[in-house]
C-alpha cells in the first residue's frame, strides 16, 4: 500500500513538473474508473489527455478574452440574426470560420447608428477567440490617442510591433468622432502597416464617399480606402433597421396602451350614465 501511495505521489509530482496539471489532478480518479469499466491503457491515457487539453483550451480562451478588451455581453447569444438579410447572415457565418485572418483580409461593417455593427463584429471576434485567435478590440479614438502618444515619445514603430501579435485589431466607430490631421496620420500609418499582413475589422457609419471627413486630405483618403478595401469583406448594413429606434417605438406604444385603456373605461362609464339618466353630464 505504501508503494502505491508513493507511486501516486511521485506520479502527481512528475505530471505537475511537466505542467500537466489536469492530468495530475485526475489520474487517480480516472484510473479507478478505468479499472471498473475495463478500459484499455490507451483509453485511460486518451481520457487523461482529453481532460488536459480541455483545461488548457479553457485557460487560453479566458486569457485571450481578457487581453482582447471585447465587450463580452455582445455575442451571438444576445443578437437576433433574423434582423439581417440572408446575404448578410451568410457573410457572417463565413467570417466565424476565421479563414479571412489567414489571408489578412479586412472586414468593414457600414451602417447607420443602432443597427448592430459593433455587436456583430464583437460576436464574430468572440467566436474567433474561442477558436484560438488573438484579437484586440478598441474604440478607434482610443487607438488613435495611443498611437499619437507613442509617436510623440518616438515609440511608434515599437507600438505598431506590439499590435502585430494580434491576428486582427477591431476598430469601433471609425469616423464617429472628428480628429485633427496628426491623429489621422497615425491612423493611416497603422492601416498601411497592417496592409496585406494582418487583418483589421472596422465599424463606421460613413460610406466610403464620406471618408474624407476622416482623413481630411483627398489623396490620403484614397490611399486609406485602397488599403482597407483592396482585400476586404464589406458588411453593408445601411438597410438594416435600427434596433434602438425599434425598441424606443415599442416602448412608446406600450406607454400609450394604458392611457388608451383608461380613456375607453372612462368613456364607457360616461356612456352608462347617459343611458341610465338620459342626461349628458
């Protein structure tokens, strides 16, 4: 019995030393299960290895989610895909597979405020992180300020290199806030640096003909559009109804219904008085 205990202790210590924590925790229980069920050595080892892989995958996903800065409430569980056209749904389904990341393809979601552009890209990003891809989510204004500060400190190449570790950088609401020329220059530098090497995902409420409002200079605007659109998937959500406006309308209707009901009840009582007395008070 002592030898068996020593073997268990030694095996647990060895597995932990090899960074096989899940196997170290579970090998004794799985061994009892294997003995009861008559599992082969290979089946026993396969179950242990599967537990280790599942735990590592879970830890990796949790780490990537923390690093990503994603708004974690924005997943496909909280988005009604039926609001979108079949063509858009097909595009989104393809994006979830992640092939565009391997080809350094960009994704641009264009639509009016409130249609779900940010939610869709965040939900796609969540699926890609679960698949093991490192992604970064950031409001465009925040990234611009980060790059501008790096440029002032003569650290811009270093900052761009740090962003290279992400298979995709998602910039939310590009063009929503107006920026000066220096800020737009660092944004253009960022887009040019990732061109044909790494993916960028963008949300914007501006169609491309309005991008001069972002980059100020016509030539810079054309160059930026060329780099973003050359290898890209465009999610055209201009025709999608704003869910915020829809919710506001529904709420307004719900608020009106009780008032209309009370009015009908009052009218009914008045009518009863007229009928009972023959007098219209």
